[in-house]
C-alpha cells in the first residue's frame, strides 16, 4: 500500500479514474455498444489497472529496498536499481 501522502493521493486518483472507466463500460454494455468499442474500453481499463499496479509496486520497492538495499553488480544507488527494474516491469504491464 502506498504510504507517503503523495503516493496515496496518486493511487486514489488512479482508482477513481478506473472506477469511472468501469462505470462507462457498464453503461456501454447496457446500451448495446458494438464489440469493437467495448474492446477498446476494456483495453483502456486494463491499462489503467496495470498502471496502478506499477505505481503500487514501485512504491513498495522503494519502501522495501530504497534505503536498505544492497548494491548489485557494482551499482551503488538502490534507487537507480529500482528505476531499472520498474522500467522493465512497466514494459510488461502495458
């Protein structure tokens, strides 16, 4: 769970956006919207959820390993290591 006020605010903002997308998707299904448009909305919802997951995961990594992490392969900055890991993970979460 995001612990800093900024992380918490960002997570709540994303959750509200996801909620709005889910409600719009529900209305579209009820209205009988065509499949292509529904699929596009579902993909957007999935992307938003994956973005939230990446944010919470990054917050967790920084709390867990940010200041107490040991350098790996000669790297001295745990924050730089977390940046590298998150860059890779974000490509898979898109």
